C-alpha cells in the first residue's frame, strides 16, 4: 500500500479499510448521536439561562438581541429531533444543523458582537469541535476550513490594523492544530469502535463456521426465559463427521462442518439466529415463525443436497424441530431437550436407512 492510498484511507475511513469502516458505521452514527444529544442539552440549557438573565436584566446582555433565544431554540429543536425518532435521515439533519449552528454562533460572537475583542469563542470552537464528534477525518477537516474561511471574510469587514492581523494569525495557527487534533482524535475513536467490533465478533462468533457460538446461544436462551414470546428451536447434528475425519482427514471434516453451517444459516437465519453449540452440533432459535414450517424444512433438505462435498456425497444433517406453542407450559430447557430428542430420533432413522451402525461409527 503506497502513501497516497494510506492517506486516502486515513482521511476517508480513519485508517481502516472501506469494508471495516462501513462495518462500524452504525456504531459511529450512534456515537455521534449521543454526542449531539449531550451537547444539545448543555447548550440549550445555557442559552435558555442566558435568555432569562437578559429578560430579568440580571446581566448586561441586551447587546445580544435575539441571539440567545434563537440559539436556545435551535438546540432545543436538535434535541427534540434526536429524542423523538431514531430515523437515520433525521439524525443526519440534526447533526448537520448542530455542526452549522455551533460555528455560526462562534463566528457571530467573534465578529459582529465582539469585533473589538480577541476571537476567543471562535478559537474555542476550533479546538473543541474535533473532540466532540468522530466523523470521517475529511469531513471534520472540511467543516473546520469552511468555518475558518467564513470567519476570515466576516472579520475582514469588521476589523483592521494590528487587531485583524493578530486575530487572523491566531485562528489560522489554531486551525492547523485543530485539523491535526481532529484527524488524530477521530482516528483513535474509529480504531476503538473497530476494536470493540472485533472483540465482540470473537466473543460471540464461531470462527470456523461464522455462525454464533455457544456463548451467544446461552445468552439467547436467557433472553427467551425472560421475554415469554413464542419461538421455535431447531437442533441439528452433522452425520458422518467421524468417518470423514478418519478417511479424509480433519481438514475435510472441518469443511463438512462449514458446509452444513452455511446451509443452516442460509435457510434459517431469516427467521432467527443460528449457533454452533458443539463440534458438529448446531441450534437455530427462530423468533419469527415461518408461514409454512414443513416447506422450510423441505427447503433445508434441498439445500443440503445442493451442496455436495469433495467426494460427491450430499451433506447429511439430522434435525429436530419444535415450537414453544406445542408445549405452552414447558420451560425453555424442556423445549430445547425435546428438540434434541427429535434430532436424535431423526439421526437414528438416518443410520437405520443407511445400514450403518452408529455405535461403531460414533458419528
């Protein structure tokens, strides 16, 4: 990877690949939304307080006119937009409004209201903004540069002489620091989110098959115990694994497990979650009931036949399936046990039909 590609990935994806960045995009948006909510509350309360102080003449704030009420209203609207809906478009709009309102206020206070003073508020904005949001570094840079250019145009109309030179020098120096700080902080936040994603994946996922692991399965059962909603348990066991391991090697056995897992995932994941609970054992917890369960089971068997292994034999998987509606008074453990019993009965039928002695093959 050349330096240009590295720089592109740094500015667009915080140093990640495009695929990794998009895999954490929802977490990134959730983090930004949380930041917007927190600082909208702080700023709305601040501006409401300043408005009340102006009305009550507690402070000499008459110079600000309607500035404080307008700012308070803007941040209250942003707060309400984020609290009332989780719609992604609304979230983007509220974030954009926040990122426009904040520098606009800084520029207004540093030029129109404080043209004869140093641009402290705008400098604060330049430093603080990169610390608040983990946007793409390129977007953070664009926002900072755009705010700086608007400030430059406005301040030139308001000031002259040494004060203008000092303020411009200060803001451009701080701009450079803010861009570097923004890229650094954003990259750290994106890297942390990606690390959290990878840790979660390793904690919850079976690395051989890509389906969820035993830990995730136990967590799913615990949720079923507390939610009291209808569900279906499907237990699976791969047939012929031991003979495959003995005759073709463990790599072939792993491939057999992977193919079985893929078939289970493809057919049952639209209705729930699939787990690998043991060496060749899988369970699907279906939270949505299919319109035709028999058709789904048939689709699964057809899918198995459509994925032959290297030796041109169809993948064979024993299966036991039960809905909680069949045993409305039973516990989750009882339902799981019944699914296992049906799976073992199906496995016994498979060995009888194949003429093989399961006790000798131990599959």
